C-alpha cells in the first residue's frame, strides 16, 4: 500500500464500520530504529496494514474512545493503533561494513 493509495482513502459511515474487522499498521522495530537514527536517505517506513483487530467488545470500546478509521478498497484501516514486531536485530555499523566488503 503506497502513500498515494492511503491519501485516496474514503471516510466511511459509522454503521458500515461498526460490524467489521479493522486492519492496523504492522512495522518491524529495526526499521523504526533505522529510520530514526540512521535516516536511510530520508526513506519512510513501509506501511503494511497486515495486523487486524477483530470485531469485538474491545473494538467497540475503541470506537467509543475515538478510534479513527478509513476505508481503503474493501478494508477498514486505522493509523491510531500500531503493531511493532521485533523479529530482526539491528546490525551495528561494523557488521554492515563487513557485510558490504564481503560482497565486493
């Protein structure tokens, strides 16, 4: 999902959103760290809406608390809740240099 697609999202009516699952951002923690501290050529973190909140009492409570959602295609998405994954380690500068030198 690219930035242009996200900007074309449509606001949805409350009745349609209240009975469906909501997809949330799922981001790798190492990518966030790289973006903050290494700022790889001003790249943005890739936005994947693969996490999901199923329709439940918790989701109903979140709507009452002001959860903002948008419709993208046939999915309802939200930027208000983010799932952060920690599957990769952050490589040190020495590791990156060593790996780059091995490639040559």
